C-alpha cells in the first residue's frame, strides 16, 4: 500500500480492493464481512435495538483514545442505553486525500480492539475518499444492532423519590479533547478521556434491578450531565435535584475546566452511564455496577422531586440552589 490515501482508494477499483482486503478485512475478520457483499445476513432476535452515529472529533487522536475507539464506544453505548446487548456494527470511512496510511492503520487497530472488548462484530461497511481540502482528515460513521436485554419504561415512568446515579467521574472526555486542542503553553495534563464501552456497566444495572425499576439510561455525551438530565425533566411534572457535594469530578477535570472557562456538568462523557431508578433498587444497582470494570466509582448524585417541575436543580455546597438549563450554543465543538 501507499504511504498516503489517494483518490484512487475511493474509486471502487484496484486500490479500493487493496484497502479492503489488506487492511479492513484482516482487522475485523469474521465470516459475514469476509463475503464482501453489499450487506450482511445476521442471526436475529425477537426484539432488536438499532442506532447510528457519525464521528468528526478534532484532533482525531486525543488523550485516552482516538476517533476509532470513539466510533465503537459511541454506537455500542447508544445500544446499551436502549436496554440492548450490542452485537453488530457497520463501519464507514470518509477519508481526505493525503491522509497517512499508518494513521489509518492505527485507527483501524483501535476499532478492532474496542469491538473485541465490547463483543461486537464489524460486519459491513464502506469507504469514500474526497479531494484534499474537501474534508478534515477522517470522519467515521457507524451503525449498530443489538438484542434487547430489558424493556425500559422511559422518562414518563420517573417518579418523585427516584434516585439519579452516574457510573463514574464526569466531564473527562470533553475536557480532555479541549485541552488537546487548546494549544495553551504548559497545558500538559494527566487528564484522559473516559471513552469506553458501557456494555458491562449497563448489563450489571439491568440484571440487578427489579422489573421496571430502572426507568431510563443515558450516556451524557454532547451537552454533558446537565443537558441529559434536562431531557428527562422537560415537559414533565417532576424535577431533578443534584447534590454538588456528591458529583464525582476529577481534580484534573476541574483544573482543565477552570483553565478553559468550562463547566464540568456541560462537558461530554463518552464512557459514563446515567440512570434513574426506583429507590428500592438503588443500592443493589450501585453495588452491581461497582463490581464491573468502568463502574467502580458509581454513585448517587441526585433525587427526583416534585419541586419546580420540569427543571434540573443543583444544591450547592453552601446550601443554595441554582437552575441548570440545557446547554445553550456550542460550548465544545467537534468533540465526538
């Protein structure tokens, strides 16, 4: 193969075949992909969950991951939040002419590694190449299919007294990407993205819960925890009150947010799960999550109340309350 992507790699001819057969098929080796058909015929299930996402993160490599790892985790986690067990992924690249082949190999390696961790197969895909200056190095689209593990009743089932829990520290991904992009002298930081698949965390929560006691799951990506929780409360007769002292925020995230003028509650996570659950199941769910990788620091951060319906409130360390609205505008562009 060449050292850089050329337009020939998107022609559908010899170079396209070379890219597929020498790089992509060996990386994701499985019978369905190896047939190289226009689609894949898959083993099914009575109830499926389905999701798709596109990834345009800049820079494509960031502390704790890269666009390939993010592409797998992003779609896998969406399937998990729908109560599914992830099974299959499609994978499509949009490459800019001149993109280095060694960098593409690194991205493909990350995809293969994360797919294996999450127990999913990459079974179909596509590659397109655009002229130099018409793209931004590399974009990825993935779609995912999973089998339904549990039917979640949704936000309409949330009731006052329910607990709000999160599987670990918040804001790590958004802060890590923005620090990598900042160009601030001396901005080196131990901060890493939290990017990881949530299949074990979500399965632990669903298996430990009493029937219907997990109301809703969400991975707080763009807009962070505050925006995700606003999506739960808007237009409904309850509010969510968070306890500022209970929020798990790493010191490195706090430092980065102070430097960049960001709020950790609005910084994206790519490996954290929010859950609203019946208080009778809260301790069982927390215990189960803490027993699996990625959930060791799960904690309750808030409670559903009937005060100020439709709002998300933050009980501050000095005892006051402030309203947390949805993210307004673009705080963190190109973070996923």
